């Protein structure tokens, strides 16, 4: 499938989706949203892909929604707009955000929906929607507080402040900060390490972690027990145990 505003690449079990509207700081317009949704669906259906990396071209990861479309967006349209963060969070494969530059508004919400966030030293994060007289609408009010705590989330959302990568790292918003020229190499190194694991076990682990964020501790523990029981039935479990006992690398099949 050909895209205008994103690039989808696949190699050795790793897919990379690049937001590619550098002239607009990769701002999310309707076309970009629909293309991104289609690309994520493609990755979801491709059993050869084990891990997805998201990044941006130019000076931004995604600098928020395209404000030029705001005045043409009705409440009904906004209510039915594709929730990209939810698609990322619900994807049954690990997703790594390789944040190269500005990661604001809807872009920050997409990054926070990823499983791992690697930021370049040039990355900047924020939820500046309050400056437009609106609030985050793609998960920012919910995911940010789970990452950095309620008080810090309120401060960032209420002030609309933009923070540098080092501050995002300090408050627990990202996994690590690396030099710009090491961003994709580090992201791909992590992706390759993850891709070598059982894709079936990774799916169960992600589902259990996500469920824990959405419910109380006891319900999360009960769900984890169910996922663990399912993992014991996997062929990959037998392969992993046998490989350990035979002191060799496992050859996981994803089932």
C-alpha cells in the first residue's frame, strides 16, 4: 500500500512507521491519521513482524494535530476520530517510540501509548492543548498521570509547558535519552532483542500489563494468572524450557 504522509518499512521481523510530513512538523491531519491506522492494521496482520518502531522525519516525531483542520472539525467528527493511541496500546506486539524531536499534543499521546519510549537529546515533550482553549483528547489526561504521577501530569496539562528530553527522563516519562545519531540504532537494538523472544508470550505479557493499568490490583492479578496459565500451554514454552536445559538458543515459533 502506498502512503503519502507516512513511510512503512519492514526488515528482519521489525516494522518501522515514520511520520513523514516534515514541512508540517508531522502534524496529524485526517489523511495522516487514516494512513497510520492502515499501517498499524497491516503490522497487526503480518505474522512476520514481531516489533514495531514509530519515529518521525525532520525535526519532529509528531508536533500535535494539524490546527488548520480544527475549525472544520465538528464535535461529532471529533468524537468519531480514530484514536491512534488506543490502536498502538492494543496492538498485540511490542511498540517502541523513537522520539527524534518535537513530541507534542497528539504526538505525545501516541508516544505514551507505546510500550517503550527512547528519546533523542533533541526531543521535547508536552501537552500544550490548554493554550488553544481545549484539553488533550487522545489519552493525554489518562496516560500521562500513569507515567509521571497525578500532580506532575496536572502541572504539564494545566500549564501547557514543553519539557526537554532530560526532564522527561527524570520524571519517568521515557525509558532513556540517547544522542540523536544513536536513536534508531538503540531502538533497533532493543527491537531485535525483543523480536528474538516468543511473540505469543510477548502478546500475553502485554495484555496482562495493560489490563493491570486499567483495573484494580486484584483483578490484574487474576488476569495475570489466566495469561500465565495460557503461556504454559504454548509450544514456545516447551521450546524455551528444552533450550534452557540443552544450553542452546531457543527457536520460538510464536505459538
